[in-house]
C-alpha cells in the first residue's frame, strides 16, 4: 500500500504545489497555510527538485500542503506569465479577485501531462506484450498507426 501511495506524490513537486489554490476541494485552512508559506523564506540554498516524503514516518500524517511550499514555488507563475499578486491577500477573498480568476481560467485549460504520459507508456507496454509484432520495425509501425488513429479519432 505505501509504495502505491508514494507513486502518487508527484504532485508535491515544489512548482506545482501552488496550483492546489485553484482546487475547490482544498480546505480554506490549507489554502491559508499555502499562502502564508509562499511568503516565507527558504532555509536551503538549493531546494529539493521534488518533495521527499517518508510515508512510513508517522509525522507525515501531520503535514499539510503548506509544508511543501518554497519561495521557488512561484516559478511556475512566472514561467506562465500568470499574475501572482493574489498571493498577498486573505485566501477567503481569492474567488472575488480578477487576477485570481484570470490565473484560474488559464490553469483550467492546461492538460495534465502526467496522465498523457502514463497512457502512452501503458499503450507501448501493452502493445509490446501483445505478441502481435515479430520485430521492432513491426512494433514501431503499429505504434505509428495507433498514434495516427488517436489523432483522427480523439474521442475513441
């Protein structure tokens, strides 16, 4: 069970953690912690590339999303040219702010790459294991046909 949970912690990447502010199911208290943490200071010169969480450790049960926010968490907003001035206000006021709504609208249009990647990897693994292809060339051709079919019929 713990290995399955650990594989789902990719969303704790420091650059993605602030995106949880846009999720309706994140409690207001957690959003307040995230906003407060975004104004803190990093004690590390080189923050981790992703959050390391020992899920066996009992202390993990007491962590919140705010515990994973770093000053560099704002980098995604800079890269995407998203406004981040709403990070300076009380989270109870976010939904009424134009800058927050503009950022939210853009973020909701973004695809979750991880899902696409997982589907692609699963497709390749399933195709390779099927035994329908005798050599690498046949497998590559089959994958190209599948990709083209997916482009022509995206809802299939």
